[in-house]
């Protein structure tokens, strides 16, 4: 297993009171901080608000990212598509809105693959939570379309981060081509919903990436070990199933503003359990 962090955690958030936001002004600075501190695995993120300033959306910036990535020897295997949570096509009423939502997704997939991204994480949470069968059917039929699937290269996958119950997750994911789709597990979301990892593990063969954070039950993110996450039981399950994919730190921000120190705390917390 490799431990990385989600973009934007090593510097101040560029949007007030928002824990996760693409650092359009400081993404190069953050990567340099990461390299200096021997952290070279980064999960990218894309928001709607500043999407035109994101290298995975803008072709000119993409070329700069490719050069910067090679020069600094960083690894970017996954991207969290927060824009999808903000504008899920299956909830939009206008056809124009649906088309735009899908165009953004397709562009992120196409550009992301150019820099080696293979995992495209779609959050089905909060604003994008699937609330009825019609929404689920539209999501499944659209993403299963053969023309859409052609966008995904051989080793690329779409991963769903979803708030369904364990048994419902299995029924859901089996409606997709399992070579092209999987699950992104989030320890904090599980803690918030008070799910039992021993029941959740029934779908872990579909889990290809894991976000690490801690949350209070029905509450916000907190420092690792200070919330409702049963981390000891969680890591016992990972050992049991021989999980060998990435662990991405999506942890709470440092209360004192020392983001590097907080990431090190989180990383060491995880290493002590592996």
C-alpha cells in the first residue's frame, strides 16, 4: 500500500470555510512542499468554481502540469471529481445542463489520462446522493453507454464514492462493467454514517482506492483517532482481504495552520497500524 494525500491539504484552503478546494493559485507551491517533505503521491481534485484554472481541464495548463510532474517526480494516479457532486447530470432538469455536466466529466477523463491518472472518483454524496430509482437508472444507463466507455483506456476506471448500505452497494456496482467501474471507500463517511466495517467488507473486492479521514457520527471531520472511525478494526479487515491499493489522506485540516505537521501526524498514525 502507498500513502498519499488529496490536493489542497498542505496549504491554506483558497475558499473560506471549505476543507477541500483546488488550489488554483498555489498548486505548484503545494507540490514543492510535498516533494520537500518526501510525499510524492497526490490525488488531484477538480471543483466547478475554478475549473478553468485547473490543469486537468485547461489544455495549456495541462502541458505545464505534464512538464512540472516529470521535473518533480510526482505521481498522480487518481482524481476526485468534486465538480460532479456539485452538478450531477442525473439531477439536472435541462438537457443543456446534462450535456454540459457530461462534457466536463469527459474532458477531465481525457485530460487526466494524459498525465497518468487511471482512477476517476465520482462522489455520489450530499448534493449528488442518489435519491430515487429514476436517478440511479439515468446514471447507470449513461455511464454504461458504449460511446462513453470508449473514453476509458485499458487500465482506467471510474470509482463511485457512495452512501448506500453495503448490500445495496453490491447490487449497484454489479450493474456496471466491473473492469471499468469500482468503489472508492471513505473511512470518514463510513464513520459518519456509523457503518460496521465487518458488514462493509462484503464489497471490498470492488474497492480500488481508499480515502482516509475520521468523522464524528453524523458530524464533521476531526483528527484521526478522535472520531467515530474504528481504525483498528478497519486495518484488520485490510490485512484480512490483503488490500494493496492506495490510501489517500483526506484528513481534517490543522487547527493551528501547520498543515505539513498535520499530514505527518496522519501518515504516522496510519503507519503505526499497518
